[in-house]
C-alpha cells in the first residue's frame, strides 16, 4: 500500500492571487502529496490572477520535493486560447496534463498526463492515449469500479489515477451560467465567480440541492469521497489517487488520505475526520458503486455526512 501516491489536482475555482499562492505554500510545507497539478483549467480569463505567483509556487513546491505538472485549458474556443495552449506545449519545462483531445493532438507524441476531463471509458482508449505519449491517465470520476477494473486489466502497462476527493467536474460550456445567474454576460462577467470560492450551489424548483456552478463549469453538489474503496482500487491496479482542491484545509485532507493508504487509519475514522475538515459538505461515492452519483453507499453503520 505504501507504493500508492497522492496527486493534488488543479484548483478549479477562482481564488484571488494571494489566496492561491498561500494555498500552495501550505501544500508545499504540510501536505504529503507526491504530485501537484498547477494552472488554469476552467476559464482563460482567470489566468492573470495566478500568473504573478506561478514561479514562486513552483519553486516552493519543488523545494519541498513535490513533482509539478501544468494543466491545459479544458475548452479552447478563442484564437488567443489556442495560441496560449500552443505556447504552453512548446515552452513548458514541466509535464503537461491535457484536458481535451485537441491538446492531445497538439502535444504530438511528447510525454504528458491525461486529466479526468478527457473521456477515457475503456482499455483500448487508454492504450491508444499511452501510445500517443500519455504516461498517466486520471480516469473520469463518473466511472464505476467495474469499468475502472476492466480498463486496468485491458491496459496493464498504463499508469492509472482515480479522483477520490472533491466536487466532481461534470461539464464545460462555452457559455457562463455563473455570470448569467448574476445578470452578467460572459464577456462582461467582472469575475463574479470569485464570489463563491467553493462554487455556486444550484437547487431544483423544490429546493433540493442539484449542482454547483463554477464559471463555465458544472460540478456535482456532493463531494466525492472514496476511502473504503481505496484497497479494491489498489488491488485492481490503480496506484495514484487524486484530491481535487476545495475551499477547506486540503493539507489536512491529504494527511488523512495518506494515513488511510498506509494502513495507519481505518476508513471510518478517516471519513469522520474529513467531515470535520470540510464542514457542511455532503459526501458521495455513488458513481463508484454504479449508482446515482450523489448517493452515499455505506460500508459501515455510520456515514460522514454533515448537513
């Protein structure tokens, strides 16, 4: 179990520059993660918030022994975004995690990572991406365990990663529903998505929690939490586990996962501690168990949900 590694995915939300910087400084100093993915993934308009701090963050993370990779944009719709993507691929001195097939084409066989926004649903797809230079694939969070195990069996030479914590990314749109919900257009959004550093909850007409908006991204309202499932994922051949940043103490979350992976903490205790570290969150693991994604399938008598 000690061979398993933790990855911290990119921050999907809009945090102001100093908060973003300080978050990664804390990760560097306190979080037992092996790999950190940096960069704007959701909306290119946010890029200037983090650019002044990027070099300092990379230096701090690498000094702490973390492996750093850069994330590509999930949806390229503008010429300037296309130019920026090409520049990233041509000039980056770190591995790149691609988040759409256009990036796979542009990277043209160079070694790279594949993020969870790329639809890798079967072994042949995983093998094809590996042949084109993918050295690690983070599988989409909506996959049930049966599919993950099948992909691992069909592509035994491909390193696989699974998202085990965080709101699940569901869709990316060319339009910004987050801005529209506040009476603004995408072109004149005034960065209203920054008002919700953990996403904007959306309810149904009968006031049930439904989704979360994050700029042009749609996310689950529940937070994926796979703890009791870690052992079976390892036994199936998954050797890396991704934590997707939320607006909470992610260094503490990483420590809890590290202790669980090493066998030093039982999943039930870990779940209770994570609920305390991310107060108010509703947790789910339904996709893993081939049920509704928002469902919680308990393998013990208690659940970690704090309402």
